[in-house]
């Protein structure tokens, strides 16, 4: 977790021309640097830059990842390990340089396993088979947003991210320990979620709300900015396969009339979500049974 935050800070500390090699506003690109949220749709932009990475399967996507900083890219790291190995450095001497340490890919793998275990626990808590949710979601995708919120000269005029819920299943968030910025809506009030050492924030996404027939609620949250300090956060998203049919299981509904949401595929939901502004209301409301 600590090394992942270090890599994130190293990336956003790179010269602008190096970072801009990855810049794109095309949401279909699986590795890209961008700004705000949905820059094509929104009227007021958010005070955020972010690096978006697809993370599963790793062997498909790591070749697209940045080659700088070197710790980001497994192949670059391995080449440098060879160079330093032949120069006579020991493994202990190499480790502080993060050479050969697959920091980002290892982090992604561990996060995925954590997310799958959490979904098993949620499934059991609903009285379902342990593997019900994971099976119903198909071959689950995974992507990551490494968020950078620079100091904002007029923080009262914008957000890092406006109030929203996440369109996916689970979001596992690693927070910067030095700066608070995440807020959660509870009982009509916005509460600051202070960073806690060696811990993640786990947000329930819209798909778990639909699958659980609203027994679990997706989390309304936002990111605020400040005038003095930059902030980093790393959000990892577990997502159903595009063809997964999202529907409440029969164990949670007595008859068809009690399903709160109609059946839909995740691809249908995702396309609808990104056709709107992030702060345009709860997208899940559009999928309610009438």
C-alpha cells in the first residue's frame, strides 16, 4: 500500500511533457491520463487529474502501462534488475530502488482477491451461496483510477469530484494519509472520512444495490479540494462482465412484483451512466421497475 502511493506520487511528479504522452479524453482507451471526470458532458470541470488503468487480466494490459516511473512497468523493472545485478549490487541494495518489484501489478492482484472475498462475505450475509455474487457477475473486470487533486486557489468554486455513486460493484479506495478530502453522505449530512493507517475505504457500488434488491445501498460520496496541499487517492473498481445480467436473486424476492429494479446487462448500465453528468442524480433510478 505504501509503495503504491509512492509510485502514484512519482508519476504525478514527472515533467508535464512526459505525462502528456498518455493524455486522452477517449473513455474507451484502457490506459490514459485525463482531467476532471466526463469532460465532454460536464458544464463545470472538476479539480482533478487522473491516470486510468485497466488491470485484469494483467498480461493483457500491463504492456500499455506507463514506462515512467520505472517502478510502474514490470518489463522495465526486470531489465534494470539485470543491469544492477551484473553491476554487483545485492538484492537488499536494489530493493529500496523498487527495482524488479512489481509494485502496481502485485497491488492490483491483491486488491482483486480482497474484492472477491468481500463479495463472498456479502453474498453469505444475504443468505445466498458464498459464490453466488461472484458467479452471477461473470468474468469480472478491474480498473484503477489514480487521482491527483492539486491545490486549488478557489476551492469553494468546484470539487475534486462531485457527489455521485459508483456504477460498478465494489470500489476499494486507498487514501493519502496526509490530506483529507473524501466525504460521505449520511443522514443528509456530508461527513469527512479521515484517512486511517493501513486501511481501505470500501464503497458499495450500484450493481450490489441492484443485486441485493436494495438491502445494500450504493455509497454517495464526493471529493473536496483545498488551497494548500495536493492529495492522492487510488480507487480500484471491480466490475461485472459486460454481458452479466444484473437481477435480484429469487431468494430476495417473493414474486416478480417485488424486484425493485428491472433486469439489465452491465453494458447497458455502464453506457447509460457515462452518457450523463456525474452529478446528474442516481442512474439506478432509471432502471427501477414501474
